[in-house]
């Protein structure tokens, strides 16, 4: 008889050490919004962003799991993130610390339920497209319609073999730390590594790849702190804008009052870029980053406050957000 896991352990695809930073009151309680059921509730963090045997797999009848390896990364990452949170700064992070964070971020991209859902969507979409062209999917070399087990096995394989190739692309970004008030907290979701790009490269080119010019990557660390990993072009653009503003201030009295942004915000951003200290967020910054958590979440959004009006507004405006950002086969 093949060995079996008799009591599969509940395995988290968003680590509890991160979720703990978004709790409310005592007892590790957190507010949850279920996008698919349109309902909010409060529960313990051990009950969310997890599934039984999520990282277990079988080879020739023998059961294996990658969870111990993930826990090892989490232990080290918790220490590094903890330091940044306590100091409200990235300035003391050494090269090894940054590699730890980059590794954690890349693994987090691959380890979620969202990632598996999108693998299934892409596989199904490609199968349908093959059939539309009049071919038998079973006879197309290299293609196979994946069942639930196939999707799971493929995602674990991707996590184990491919994630390390993306680490340099995270390290290459400019890292910033953003800070909001407890009264206006940040969301986190079941797929917390969120991306956006304000540059549009046309209908035939995507703009959300890790190496694409203009990419912005956000990961909420706590209810008040968020780590941003930005394309280097953002720093170049900021410094160019800052120099021009400084020059105009010297030649045009009162010019700062005519700026489209608060001069204090520019100074805070400058310190963030140059010193790594936390940049105070505007209300618009908080809404933007929280909206990204809603867009990229597979199903659940988490918060320290029971206010999910933003989630409901976004879903009402675009029902596609019920299941997260889609990947389409065109």
C-alpha cells in the first residue's frame, strides 16, 4: 500500500507572519471580504488564505511536500520584514536582507491559489483555441488539458524550478517604503503581490511583466506600511522633475504654490528615494494600493477594519474583479 498523509495540515499560501500585521484587537482576528459571495466577516488568521495539503504532491505513490522549504524562507523573511517595520525604513537592509526579501516576493507570486487559477484558465483557453482551429488537443505535441491535480503539480514544479530566475528582476528595482495612518489602513489579499504600469504599449503588448519599463510592484507589509518595487525609470523621472521644480522655484517667486502636487510630498518622496525612509501616503495613494489588492485578489481581501466599501464599488463598476485580473488567450 502506498504511503498516505492521514491528516493533511492546513497550509497557508499567504504566510501567517504577514497576515498577523493586519489583525484587529486581540487573538489574531482579521476582517475578510469574500468577493464571490459579497459578504464580510471576522475570523482568525489561521482560517484564511489556506487549504489542506496545498503543497503536498505524489510521485510514484509516495507523498511529498514543499512546505518545510517554504517555512524556512518565511522564518528568515519574517526577521528582515520585522526590521523594516520597526525602523519604518529600508536604510539598514544589507544585500543579504534584500536577497531574502526578493526571494520571498518571487515565491509569493508562484505559491497562491490565484496562480493556480490562472494556469487553469490559460490551459483551458489554449485548449479551446486549438479546437477552434480544427485540431484535436490530445494530438497536439506538448499540450495537455490539465485536471485539478495536473494544475497543482505544474504550479509546484514552476515554484521549485523557475522562481529563482526572477529574483534578479526584483533586486534590480528601486525599493520604496510607503506609510499610512491606522485610521486609513492598507488591505492585503489572497494574492498580495500586486502590479500596475501607467505606461501603455498598445493592444498587442502587455505592460505588467517584471522587466517591462514603468512596472510598479507593491507588497503590503502591515496595515500601515507597504513595500514598493519600481522600475528604475521612476527614480530617473522623479529626480528630473525635482530638479526642474527647484530651478523654477529660484526664478519664479511663489512657484511652489502653482505645482500640481504638494511640495511637501515632493520632499518626502525625495527622502524616500535617497534615504529609504517611509514616505507618508496621501489618501489617493492608499486608495490606489488598496484597489490593486482588490484587482489582483483571487477571492478574498483582508483588512484590520470592517470597511470594504471600496471593494464593493469596484466590483459594481466591473464584475470581472470578482475573480482577479484575468489572463486571456488572444
